[in-house]
């Protein structure tokens, strides 16, 4: 399931902050809100631990995991390095089997392309499978403005639609919700009470969503992988809703990022093995669908029309970049989220973007081309490198986060006080006399803040550090001073007796 309905944390605490509460707030404020929600922290930790454990078991069982990772990395590197060729091949093959391809430079272009299709068919109801790209371009809000009802059919996405929230995890969007919260949401929707139990909640969702599959004018899905050699769209899910959305409505619209391609079916086999094991610890997702064009003569099901919207929206700006091109290798497995110590404590809404965790901290400022505010996300990391170790295609996210920080500094977007502090730091550490004077003065300057041998409460930027970390006081005598003193004592007293005896024996 895509919600945390099986979590063990049954207490009905305050829910995660709504998106309305987070609008216009900075990273620090969003972090404070998340840290003040003990249930969110427990729920996220519980589920990410479970996913991480499942991944380790599944990859150990497969064997030669590092070889699989290297093969996956090579496939993604080859595709992104030759993206223009594979995009052309994919588009041509989609057209050959009767599909329609729409290249969309911006999110607004994609929205307008979808609106054109919807208006052509006088669509009133859109049934959606899980699609992070549609979240990226805020498609639901635009459909609502046009009077078109869009229903999320992924269980986790449906729960969040009722809660008026965005996803907080790439594959488990409602990771921060417990069964009682979900029961309350369903009760408000249905006008009756529900027990906080998985089976009745899932049964209600199934019954509620079934009619939408049958009544929808358009089915919308994302795309896990597009296969260039055949124009095939690959969809994976554990609920079967993607299969229903892509076959029952008369029109199927696929919204995909331009980088989500593989050359052949042999390549997609590798990627599906990496994706399922890294994401949920499964050998293969429950439902894996290959959609090649609309319904053909003799087919028992399938849409009458297939449209594929291929979105750029800042992705092409990373092509050729020696540092950030590899971010396009991502297969959206969320393995980096499941090992990130920062994500574990604050959840996905803290990132203020549809893409959370380490991949979101890198991808969001790049796609939005916003280093002033979105660039703050590069600091939401301990730079421990766990994300790289977990990534099935070896994206060096920790190195990219450092480079984003560097870019933000060079653009002069860091706080004035921080720039002044580092300027003083550089000047001091670049001059021996200044350094020695400053270190000696620091001993006396720290005294008003010292309690029982450590700095208990810092001032200014140090406050956050000392609230959660042990910061020992600076000693009056530095190691360098002690060393110099020791050397002088040795010189004045002469060599030790044993050494003196050895020197005399050598002279003889």
C-alpha cells in the first residue's frame, strides 16, 4: 500500500502540517514544525526502517548487487549522454503504433497540452494513477480551476487528496499518516465512522474508487520507463490502479520526464530489478504493465487514444553539466530517502517540494533554477554519503549537495552575517599572528557561556548547535603551546639518561 496504514504507531496525534501552513515558510520554519510532531518522526522512522531492511534482504538474495548497480549506472549514463537520439527514437515508435507525442518545454506547456486533450473530448472526470510529474506541474489545481474533476486512484495519493496535502515520500506518499487519521478522513468523506483497521479502510477505498475507473473520460498515469526501441510505456504499481487507469478510460495520457528512457527491453529488465528491490524490497512489483500504443484491432482492452506528454521543465539545463548531469540518472526508487538521517527526522513536507529527501535537495533547486530559496535544501544534509551507497545507479548526491552550497556562496546568496564570519575566519586562519592571538582571546571570550566545562548556550548562530550537541570549552593552553613548552623543557634539561648513554657509546 502507499499509505502507512500498517504502521504500529496507533496514537492519534496532531497530523503533519498542511500545505497551507507551509506555504511561504522557509526551510528552518518547516523543520521546526516537523520536529514538533513526534508522531510524524516515529511514523517516518518506522516505515523507512522497514523499507531499508527489505531492500537489504532482497539485494542480498539477488547476489552481486554491486555488479547490478554498475550495470544500472552504465545504462542510465548511456541514455542521458545520448538523450536526443533516444527521445527521437521513442517518439517515432510511439507514433508508429498510433500514439501521439507532445514535447513540453515547461510545466505550463504540459498543462496546456493536457487541457487541449481534455477539451477536445469534453472531459469532466480524470482518473489518475500515481504521477510525480503531474504533481511537479500542479496539474490537479489547474484541472480544478477548469471545472474538471481529478481523482487520485493510488491509495496513498487518494488519502492525501482528501487531506489536501502533497506527497511526503516518492513511493509511499502518505508515509506520515496512521490508521486513525485515515479512518477520520474516510469518515468525513463517507459520512460514517470507520474502525482504524487496515481491511475495512482498504475495502472502502477500493469500493469508492472502482466507479471512477469506469466513469472517467481520461486516465492519466506517469511513466516509470519509456522503452525507446518500441515506444513502450512501462508502469509499475502494487495496487493495480495503474493498469485500470491505463485500460478502461477511452483516452490514456502519460506524463513523463524526458529522462525516463531506456534503449531496449533487456535494459528495462535490469532497471526493474533495481527499482523494485531498492524501493520496497520486492523481487518485482505486483503489477508491471507495458503499454505500447492505443488499442489495436483484436485487442480486448485498452484506450482508443494514447497521448504521451514528454516534459523538460529544467531537465535539459543539466545536460552537459559535469557536476549535475548525473542527477538525471535517478529512477525514483526513494532508496536515498530511506537511509537519510535528515529525512528520517523531518519527513517530506519539510523540503517544500514534490521531490523530497537527498534527491529532492539536489533536484528541486536545479529544476526550479532557484538558488535563493530552494538552494537552502542543500544544507538539509549531513553529507554522510549514505544516499550514494543506497542509490541503485550510483548518483553521488552528497558531492552534488556540496557543489550546490558552493554555487549558492558564489552567487552571494548566503546571509550577510555568514559571509562576514567566513571572511574573518579566512583572514584569521591565513595569518599566524592573528590566529594565535584569536585562539588565546577565545578562551576568555567564551567564559560567560561556559557551564561545568562546556558551552551550554551559544550566541547567535551557535544557539542551534549547542541546543542539540555537546560543545566543549576551549582550554587555556593549546596543544601547540604545550608542545612548544615540552620542547623547551627537553632542550634545557638535555637528553634523557638512556639516550645520553647511547650517544656516549657511539662516540667510543
